[in-house]
């Protein structure tokens, strides 16, 4: 099954008022995400994994001792990561559903403490990568991963992920990754999507 670039679930300028510009979306979705799809398809064409689903390919090609990971893993995992990322944001300034809020309070003490820890983990990721809210063995945890590595690699469920590659924030925030992260948490997250992932976890 070939990889396919999904349309954004909103227009390219839908998040512009919330700190993610049309120009960022044009680069990030139309160029960067598309490159992962195109490069992944080239590598998949000759691969024994080509009949598998995207999630199966990510899990099957992840190498726990791999530095670097294979090209197929990197492109497949980044394709998966970006598909989740677009869905995890929205233009609605959504509020946090109560079930999710109470799980976050139980795990981190308060919503503010959760945001603080998520922001610190994202800011602390050295180089390119992601910061995640995951369910791991029934528990909510915040993790960070290098490059394209994601929660699927560790049998975790991703509830929320934020791309901390420079291409995600350089146009709108220049080098200010912490400001990008706090804006993401305060203005961009689609909390209904996060809550839905939690109820399916
Ligand atoms: Mn990216």
C-alpha cells in the first residue's frame, strides 16, 4: 500500500490567527510532509514491507539500537507523525473535555503543570524530534523522541504530539522553540481529538 499525502483537515490559513501561518503550512505540509511520502514510496517499492499498513511498517522497521534508523523507517515514521500532528491541531480554540482534564490532573497535578512539563520536554529535546503525551501501560506520560521515532516504537498510544523540528516553527517563531511550544498548547491543540484518542486507548 503506497503512502499518500492527506489533505490538511482545515485550510492552510486556518491556524494563522493562532500562531501557525499559511506560509508554515505551505512549507510544512506541502513540501516537508510530501517529501516523506515521496521518499518513503521510493524505498517501499523494493521493500518486503510493501503490503503492510503504515503503522505496521513503522513498528517493523524500527531498530532499537539503530543510530541512524533506516531510510524507510525515517520516512514512514515521519509520515505517520505528521498525519497525527495535523489532526491534533485545529482552528477552534477548543477547551479540554472533562474526562481528559481529570486524567491530566491525576497524572501531572494540574493542567498548568502538564503544560510546563510538556513544554520543558519539547524545549529540552536536543536537535530534531517530537514531544508526546502518551498512554503507556494505562498511565499518562510525557516523552520526547529524536528525529522520526514515535510512541508506536514503544507500544505506547500517542494522545498528543508536537513537532520540534525547526521547520515547524522557524517561520513563525524563529529560534524561539519554547514560545512555539506554549503557543501550541494554549492556542493550537484540538483537545477533542486528544480526548478521543484517550477514549480509544
Ligand atoms: Mn515536521
